[in-house]
């Protein structure tokens, strides 16, 4: 469970961190520009992000969502759901082409390459990776994330431990020379919270939708949101202490690391590029999934087309895009945060908690049924029928959702071997169980066949 939570958390952090965060440009405009008040704003973000991330990923798991539309339609009124759906799709596209612009700026600043080269390579990487299934996509994103964490920690700690100036001096310099995204630090903090959630909501819902346990998905989101908030606070501190050296750079984090060591700067350039890739992949992939939802077989074509259109818009200046596009998206993102967290706190958390316990019980019963050393009785069958029937998912969908992890656990804990065909039968077995109970044909076994009449009762413990 802990390993799964960590993998989910890293994947969530990966889709939330984009070109602006990885490069330091967002932190410069949203936090450093207000001097020491910017650190207060970063602290507020640290309080909000984990809770919001937990709600988003739990919703994805609860509904087994494969796109954000299913979640929005299920938790709010239809008119608001449509507005959120269309708004998020538009925002994803905007964030996507800003990521591609950031990729061009990255290789341009470090190696002097034309802007279009970095953007074009990024497009090819995104399209190639987008041909994989959602689990592989989440794995790629989660695998890239540790490099970014190390990069940010190195830059922040270097800045903190080598600082020798005046605290008041860096505050005054930041306020006077760094362009602010908004007129007040608290407004900027609220806006950035919406923006940072916006960049990851759609892919986070999909990541949650690939995990049958809402508990694991939720705690994974909490871990990912906490990592985001802590690194934001650390990096804001680091950039503020060296603001005189980086305030006019497109990629201040990269400029800071180049001061440490040029070789490390080259490595950091590639790490930053990979983090830009993780967000670009997340937003374009989830956008393609949503646009192709009515006709899933067209996903690859839709995904490629929206990515290429984003490439065409990526030639606008990166810094200008962050300053003009992101504040607008941030205010729209606040609406999403209010709706998602509000409904989660009012009733979603209770419903999700009950469903999580049901799925845990289903898992335990299935593992018992698969273990040849443990007794299986009609009482267990009746209990399984009840919890499957009470689940918010249809029996066949629920069984297919849980089968891979449950059979893997059975293989690891009991040393049993199962063919791929056997694993695929769990959803079918659940459907037969419920059908047998609904038609009144008498109790059915786990496999959907009538229970043996002569089975001895389970001994009392």
C-alpha cells in the first residue's frame, strides 16, 4: 500500500509541476515579486494543496473515471458540469502550448538552440508517449518526478547556504524589479492555487481512475500535494535570496544551478525539460481522452491533432505567456477547487469512505475464495453478493477494475499462478452473482454456478 501511495503521489506531482514551476518562472512572478510576503503565500499553498489533491484523486478512483467529464457530471448540476468540462478542456490546451513554449526556452537558454527545436522535440516525445496506455503514461510521469525533486532541492539549498546579503535588501530588490502576476500577494496565492490545480486536475482524475482503492488514491494525492507545497516553499526561498542574479532570466532555476556548476546546469536543463514533458504529456493526453470520449477509437488521431495545434501556438514568448495566460486560468481554477473540495467535504468524503471499505471487503473475500487452504461457504457468497450490489460501480466494471491487483496479490501472498484469461473472469463472476441474486434462482457460488447443497456449514470460531 505504501509503495502504491508513493507512486501515485509522484505521478500527481509530475502532472502538476510544469514549465513555469520547474523553471522557476511561476515562483518568480507569483511569490518572489512580493518579497518576504511571498513566503507567506507559499505557506498558504502548502496548507491547501494536499487536501485538494486528495479530493481529486479519490473522486477519480470512486467513479473509475477515464476522463474528467464523468466526475463533473456526477458531483454537480448539469449546466455547471458542462461549463467546467469545456473550461477545463480550453485551459488544458492553453497550458499545453505554454509547456511547449517553455521547452523551447529551456534548450535556447542552456544551449543556444532556436526556440522551435526544443518545442519540436517535445512534441515528438509527447506524441510517442501518448500512444501508450494510461498505466504506462502514469508510470512515465512518476519516473521523471524524482529527478525534478533532486533538482529543486539542490538549487534551493545552495541558495540558502551560500546567502551572504541583507534580508531587507533582497525584499526591496524583489518588490522593485520583479514583475508581479497580480497586485497583492494574497490574491496571487489564491490565483496560483487554482492555476496549479488546473494544470493537473484532468490527468489526476485519470490517475485516480486507474486505482481501485479510493483510500490509496487519496493518500497518494495528499503525498503529491505535500511534495508540491514543500518544494514551492523551499524554491521560493532560494530564488528570493538570489533574486538579483535571476530576476531577468526566463528560467531562473536553471540560471541558479548554472551558478553552482555548469555541468550540473546541463544536467538540470535536461531534468527541467523532462518535467515540462510530464505536464505537456498529462494535459494533451487527458484532453485527447476527453475530446475523443464519444468515439474512443479516434483518440490517437485527436491527441496528435491537438498536440500539433499547440505546437503552432508555442512560438509566443514564454515569459509573456506565463504573465498573461496563467492569471486568467488561475481564477477559473479557483471555481474548480471550490466545487471539488466543497462537494467532497459535504458528502463526497462520506460516500467515498463507505465505498472504500466495501472494496476492501470485496478484496478480502476474493482472496479468501482463491486460497485453496481456506473454507468458502454460502455465507461468504452472500456477503460478497451484498457488497458487490451496494457498490457504486456495476458488478462487471467493478470486477474488471479490481482483478489485476487482486490476482497479483494472490500470486504474491499464496504462491498461486493464474492465467490472463482467469484474471479477466472476475468481472463476469461478479455479474453472474448479482444476476443470480436478482432473479431469485437461489444462492450462487463465486463463479456464478449454484452452490453445492451438501456443503458443510462454516465452523464457529
